C-alpha cells in the first residue's frame, strides 16, 4: 500500500470532518504550509517588538492570570510565568484520554495556532506536529476542565511534555517526557511571552471529543436505519409508512433521507411482497423516518458547529499584527460546543431508545415469532435477557443526557463566573455513543435471529448481505448459551461494519 500523502495545515483551507476522518484512518504526515509558517512567525515577531517598546499591561503576557490579572510581571520573569502556568494548571484527574483523542487534540491545537493570532513561536507549533507525526501521545486526563477559560487542565497535560515534563505514551510504553525528548535529541522548549497561555487556552479537548463522537455518530445513524429496517422485515412490518408521498408533505431533511434509505433497503424483498396481517405497526417500526431523521438533523447542526470550531482561534488574548492590536476577549468559552455536545448525546440516545423498543417487540411472541426468539421457550430463555441489558443501557443514557451546558460554577475568585461545562458534555457524549453501539448490536442480534424464523422467504439482497456478514461474528442461537461474548461481538460489528 502506498504511503499516505502529506496533509498541509493551512489558515486558508477549510478543515472539514471528512478530512479529519481520512487523517485518522490513514495517519498521513501533517505539515504547516508556507502561509501558516509566515503568519505564525509574523505574529510572534510583532509581539516581541511590542513588548520591547511598551510596558502597557496585556493580560497573561505581562500580568498574572485569572483573578491575578492585576498583578504586574517584570520582563525578566515573563518566561517563567508561562512555565509556571503550564505546570500549575496540570491538575487533571480521572481516566486517561484515549490515544486517538490525544492525537486529535494535537492536530486541532496546531490548526488553531496556524492562523497567526496567538503569538507562539514556530518551534512550538512544530514540536506539537512532531509529537503528532511520531505518535508521541502526552498523558492527558478526562477531568479538570470547566470548558470556559479553555480546556485548561487537559491542555496543560497535553503541553507539559513540550517542556520535558509530564508523561507520554509512545510505542505502547508509558514514559517520562524528558526521556522521549532525549530519544529524539530534542531539547525542551523555552516558552516565550504568551505561549503558555496560547497553549492552554482553547477548546481542543472538547473539540477532539466532539469530532470523534460525531464521526462515530454518523456511522450509527446509518447503522440504525439498516438494523431498524432489518427488524421491520423480521417483524413482518408494512412498507406504507416509508412511501415518499408521506414524507414530501412533512419535508424535514433527515426524515426524507431515512425514508428513502429504508425504501432502498427494502427493494427486492420477498417478505415485503407477502400479504400483511397487521393494519399498522408499532411506532418504533413505522416512525423510523421521523425519529431517526430528527436525530440526523440534530447531528447536521452538530457537524456544522464542530467544523466552525475546527477552523477557529480559541485562545486569549488574540493578536492582530496588521492592526497593531491585542484584544482580550472570550473565544475560549466552550458554550457553542457544550450545547452541540449535549444535543449530540440526546440525538444519539434516541437512536438507542427506539432501537430497544424494536428489540422488545421482536421477543414478545407476536407476528408468528416464538417468545424470546428461541425454538423451545421454557427450557430455553433465548434472547430474554439481552433486552434487559438494553433497557438498563437506555436508562443510563437518559441519566447521561441531562445537559451539562445548563450547569455553571464560579471559579477564579469570581473572575470566571460563568462556565460552559463543555468538557463534561464531551466525555458523557462519548459514553452515550458507546452505549448506542451496544444497543444497536443487541437489536441486530435479535433481528437476525428473528429473520431465521421467516425462512424460506428472504429479505432484500442488501439486508441479506448484512446478516451474512453478521453471522460470521455471531451464530444463530438454537439453544441457551453464554451470551455476553455475542453481545460484545455485536457491538464491535456495529462499530466497524461499513454501513452504507
């Protein structure tokens, strides 16, 4: 296989989610283009010259931070100020951030710095890229960010290793950052004025989680349509609820798309050509376009918000060399992401909620299917308990979907008096995504099982292909067996199958 082409980070090129998906998949080397390098260097030089000419207070550059912003910092102490900032803010706790998300954090931090409004040295940005390109992943923890002054604690852990401090994961080993720098004959960076602040202010922790979850959620939306259609077939459901004419008179974009997808998935099905005994199907079957479609529309809003943030400068203060201006503002505030991440969690949770209801219907002994989808119920419990598991997960999702963005807490002696809690929204959104992968896996287990009781009639070629691929991982349940490996395999199938 040929090596992936380099990806150029450019302040003039829009970074979109498909590009990020590709970068995560092919692990191409990432470089700064000439425009980015020029902007970074010009901004750094402007700041250096400005500080040499004036002692006027500029937040975080020659003053303290947060509630200490009124404390003046002497010129000879400004480098130490930035080092102290990084060290003192590395207060993360909880579980480690997975390496794939740390990888995203590195890339997104470089993208934000590439616009030349942050005052960092080119060497600082290049070292972040070196970490990214050589798979050196700083040890970052999930807890510690309020999602307002940027993701301070997680980003401090991300950037500690630039100074030869903290720990990194490299080639499967957890190492001291100083040892890895030595391995590559790299000297620890010496931070100049503003650099610690530029590195720690920003939304890259929240954003990395958001991008990661969005890419998985888009896959889940496709999986939900396909698995839900397979359940419809197994339940002997009707095709009329997916007629295009119904959806054209309520033309929400997601609803139209899901109805079209289901019609396509049903094309050529023998089961659909058979006479139907039920006049109407339960909502969980016939309202798939409305429910799945609403989640798709919500995810479209989330995607737009994430892409805007991927192409934004989110540190503070921001430097405008062309205007001879340094502005202190609030671009680090995570509210846009917090709301979007909460919305994402709710939208994805609904895909799981309606999925569990279809599972329940399939095992309920209706439409000629045996109770709990096993040939000898009584002696065998069949697929009784996977639905319990699904119900428990759905309930947990309800708890996880309490919005983090409606919460706030005062910090820094009242200076930071409204925070987004976007970091909490981010980590729990990921848990919801993982939960729904399992919920859809449980539904697929039941749908494939139920479909076997419809033989010899067959569903469409597209759906038969899914069942065939699934059966390579999970076999038909003819009598009771230990089922948890099947549930885990089903979730992995949902997570990795190429849903179209």
